[in-house]
């Protein structure tokens, strides 16, 4: 009887070990960009970026108008200027051009910085939720299809965790993600 019990335990242990070793790892995929650009908070982010972009554009337009006015005045009166006044007016025009270019570069950098500041919390929130859903589903790995590094994917062997992530984040199902606004 003891021998039969030991053999039964050994067979059960062997059966468990075999089924564990035959278990396939589970993989998932998600389009993080679609998730992020459908989060409720994205509207506020876009409004803040649009406001900053408008401010920069207004300043650039102001400098452009000032430059155009001074250039027109210079061209109209260049024949009447003494050499020192002509040179002063030319330096003034060059200075306005440089200020315009510097403001354009600084504005672009400000936009990129602000976009990073505003998007980082959304990215972190999405990442944490993706990790939570992946762990809850026992996934070994999750591929981000937005990164474009995935060469092949058999969707039937993987789990699309986007619906669960969207549900966790309170995002209504949508057909497709809007293209991200390019920072200028």
C-alpha cells in the first residue's frame, strides 16, 4: 500500500511537472500611442500646447511686422541716409532678423519641453496601467505596436490588452487614435 501511494505521488508530481513545462508563456500587445492619445487628460495637454504655440506665433508675427516696416522705411529712404545712419539702420534690420530666428528656435524648444512635461504623467500612468493589466493576465511580455519594432505578430497567440487598459483608465472604446500633434 505504501509503495502504491509513493508511486501515485510520483506519477502526480511527474504529471504536474510535465504540464508546467508544457505551459506556453503568454504574450500581449498594445498600442500605447492610441491609449495615451485617447486618455481624457489629453485634451487639457493639447489646449496648453496650443496656447503656448499661439503666444510664440504672436511674438514672431510682431517681430516680422516690425522688421517689414523698418525694411520698407529703409528701402524708401536709403538714398537720403548718411553712411552712419544707413549702417545703423542695417544693423537694426540684422538684429531684428536674429531676434526672430532666436525666438523661433527658443519657441520650438519651449514647445518640446512643455510637451515633455505635460505628456510624462500620461505616459507614466499608461505604462503603470499596462504593467498592472499584464501582471493580472499573467503575461510574460507585452509588445508595444506603436514603437514599430515588432516584425511579426500572430495575434491569435497573443492577447490585446488595450481594451482592459482603456477600461482601467476610463477611456471609451474608439476606432483609431488621432495622430499626435507635432511640436513646432
